[in-house]
C-alpha cells in the first residue's frame, strides 16, 4: 500500500515541481531601457479598486484616488496633467500633481463609462446609457465654465453596446466597438463606417499614430493583438496564441504597449494552487513580444493601464 501511494504521488510531485519552476521563471522581469512617460492603472491592492500612477522608469507608484467606491477605465489627458475615470455611472477627473478630484458627470440622467479625451483636452467621448440594462451609445461630453455639461449623441446602439471609444489624433472621428467589430463615427455629420470584419472578435482599439489602429482580438481559442492600416485596412498580427489581453495602451512614442494580461491557457494547472498572478499589467514591444511586467501581484489584480507623457 505504501509503495502504491508513493508511486501515485509521483505525477503530483512532478506537476508541483513544474508549477514551481514556471512561477520562478515567470516572476523574472527586467524592463528594457528607454521607457518614459507615466502609466496610470487600476489595482485593488488596498481594498476597493483605485487608480495608481508611476512615472517611468524609476519613480515609485502612488495612489491617485481614495474612497470606498470602485473606480476604473482611466484615460490620461493629452497634456498628461489629468486622468479621467469611471465611477459607478459617473465620470471623474483627477489632477496628477495635486490629486484633486472633480466629478464631471453625475450619473443621474445618464450612466457614463469608458471616457476618452479628444485632442483638445477639454471634451470627452463616453459610452452612456439611460439606465442599467439598456444598451450604451457614444456621446460627446463638453464641460462648460459654469460647471454644466453639454451632451451630443454620436451613435445609437442597435442592440448591444457601442463601447471602447478611441478619439482619432486629429479629433475628427472616433473608433469604437460594435458587435465585436471596429467602427468609426465622424464627429462632423455622424457618418458610420465599419473598419473590420471577418471572424476575429475585436476589442480595445487604440491609435498608433494617425494611420494605424491597434486592437486585441479573439477567435475561438486563439487570442492576439493586431495592427490595422487605416488606409489599406490590412491587418498585421503582432501576437497570437493562448494569452488573453483584455486591454492595451500604446506608449506616446509608439515603441511599446502596456497591456492587461488576463489569463494564459498555457499556464500549468498547478500554478493556480501555488499563487499564480491575477490580472496584471505587462509590457510588449511594438512587434508584440513581451518585455516584462509593469504591475503584477499574486494577491491583487492590476489592470486597465493608460500611458501618458
């Protein structure tokens, strides 16, 4: 009996050893030279999800928002001085230098999420719905000096949500996701154009300069990131495999991507029992190769990065 037990324990011990080896290798993170700017991200390390900021390459992280309400979906303003974020149907803005928080929309008539700045640093595009359960459409939000906020509808959702708005560098149009496809809406006139088709389910579009978009995608059990030429509509696959990237944010110089790595189908099963990391922020280069961890923990989630100047 003892001998049979010992033999039966061999596969478990082998899997345990492989899991420990995987954790040791995956914990190594040497970031490349040349990282600049500041990254804001969401972490629940102190309880409720809050915003944190780190000036690259060497400054320590610091918390930006405080309180019991969960916040998320941060977007750094074009001049790098403020961060817009979503909070229980409202849009807030926090100043990076002073930490002062102002509430832009109140979440009464409209429930707002997913803010993105226009290049003027004053107006934002949000995904808005009248009440929970209704589909979200895109709206242009324009604060006035007296504290009021004007709204202008940009899209009308057909069933599912219009989501993940990304304003173009010239401020003339907005890319967004509708029914797992990338779309564009022109601010002048509201003309809608579909940008992608096929079997890939696209998410998290962001601009790489004026003539390219980058987005994450899934197709069956495969996941990846593509760069899309806006002139030819040609797609270039940067990464493909079992790693699911939920969100991504290009660096201001376009050399890197900060991504939310949610899970990896190639992780050994025993790694979860050994304390494998939760959602984490990783660094990819412009070719799609992982270059290290930016924010990671085996106890707390870190996700939804945005990269400012």
